[in-house]
C-alpha cells in the first residue's frame, strides 16, 4: 500500500495537515512573502450590526465602524498577494492529480454550517496553491450522502498507507476507520480536544468530547460499537503506528509518537504582520456548547474590552449570530468573522499588540504563529460561577488545564466579586 490520505472537517484541521506536510519536508516551500498591503479591494463598505436573525457571510464584520484588515469579504490572498479562486470548494477528485506536490491527498468531509464551509473553501484553495490534491466531499448532503461517500472513498482509503485525521471524535471518521484500518495513523489538532484524546487513549477510556456529560444517550448507545472499534484503530498495536502532531502539551500515550507543530509553514508563508498598537479579543463557542452562561460571558467580554482598550472581536466560526449581535451592541466592539483560521489572519495582519482570549487552542497556537512579532497573547481564565448548571463536571478542570499549560501566553486572573478587575497574573 502506498500514499497518504487526510480527512478534514474543519479549517483548522486542514491548516494543520499543511503544517504536518511541511514538517515532513513534503510539498513546495515558497519563499516567504510579505502580507499584502490593504488596498481598495481589501476593505468592505461600512458595516452595520446584524439583527438576531442575520448571519454574516464568512469574512465579514459587524459592529460600529468600517471593516478593515483581516477577515474582510474580499477573501484570502495567496502569498504573492493575488486573490484566490472563488470556486475553492470544487472537487479535484480523490485520485492522484497531475502535478500534485506530494502523494498526500486531502479529502474535505464538508460540514453543513456556512462559516465552516466558507473557511474550508479558502483553506482548500491554499492547499491547492501548495500543489496538493484536494477533494471536496459533500458528506452530509442529505439522504444517501453516507453511502455515496463510503463508495467513493473506499478504494483510496484501502490503498492508503497512512491516514491523517483531524478529529478522532468525529462519527464520520470513526465509521471510516471501522471499515478500513490503516497501518499508520496521524492525528492533527482540531482544537484542545487533542489533549483529551491523548489522555483517553493513554487511560484506555472510550472517546468522549470533554464538554459532554458522561452518560450515554440513545444515539451514543447505538454508535458505541463503532466508537469502540475506532478507538482500537486509533491506538498503536501490532502492525499499526500512531502519531499525534500537535502544538498542545500532551503526554504521549504508550507506543504513540508525539510530534511538535511549531507553525513553521504559517510563519514561512505569511507575514510578519503590522501591529495596530491596540488590543483584539478572540471569541469562543463555550456558550454555544452549553458550558458558559451567555450573560456572564457577555459581561466579561465588555469588561475585557474596557480594561484593555480592545476594539475588535474575532468571532469563532461556531458562535451564533444572536450572540455576536449582542457582543457588538453591548460592548461596542467591531465583530470580525474571519475567512481563515485565526493563526493565518493574525500572521497576515494587521493585528493588535495584545490579543486576549478565553481558554482555547489559540492561546497555544498564536504565540507560535506570531513568534518574533512582539505580539503579547493573554488568556482569561474561566471562573466557576460563569459555568452553566448543565455543564460537564469535567469542564472547569479541563479549561483550567488549557489556560495553565499555555506557556507562551500571559494569564489574566479575575480579581474581586463579579470580575470587577482583570489583571495580568
């Protein structure tokens, strides 16, 4: 068997597949190019605050003031500054492509939400610009999509010597691994879930996302055999090696190789960015996943903005339009919906001299992507009273671990009742 096959379902997964290929010395390595200077075609018209029912298109901003800098509706650019193609989501086929830079083939198992799809289309074009073959698979496009996907991908998967996955908790990936067991597996980051995956693999536990409660619901009970088989296929054993390619601090499970992701491709390909001198806030989907209370979250966002003089709020792709509307109205921040993963947006610039985030992957990745630029990254820890009563019992400890292990970020310690002050810890 020959060849490498990557399954990605999010923009960050695709970015980290490119980082993995770069770290392996595969594919062309263009000379670093400066970030394109903002011009008339990189600024959108003055934006308005969307109403609760309005969902901004990928790469647009909402809130007071015009849209400028990263994340504008003009779309991403290549390293040379040229605009990328608008049909980045079209399929190039799962088989080899003439002129491909490598035997690595990337399959996008397309999600349904518009923000993720928009960012994935732009990331897919960046991968094609690097010379990689990218196949866009409408894996969730209604009835029959699952059978069609298995039929189209069965052959390439059986032929692959190494399979790269970005989300070992994905039911789609688990099903594929159940049907076809590769000899070599690489898991790349799709957020802080990599930390939980490594811990569960080492402890022989079943695979459960950290923000979900431990009880098995009807759906989980039906899929339990699939999850169990996939966990075995994701574990090292006779005839199988497992690599975790990560920028996060994980303890290597027995028999597993952990390779550090330094974001070298991102630094080589983009920037260095210009700095605005102010501060930017990074949003999180902790409200949408049922972990943090929405009112508490919005109250802290407002106080962070006032304390640090922030003007922009970079939204997570899973944040709801309703919540983002409240962020813009109640805090006065300009809400930017990036059209690429934040690591690339920040590296292209302009970016604030200080970037403040809640516990998430970016407090680990941004210090790497922005190394040498002088940007300070800070993480605001989550207080127990901000959590919803329905949050998983593991949530507080997991989020504290994400913040506490971010060696490249300063820690913001909430002080006093109601978070009256937020100071650097």
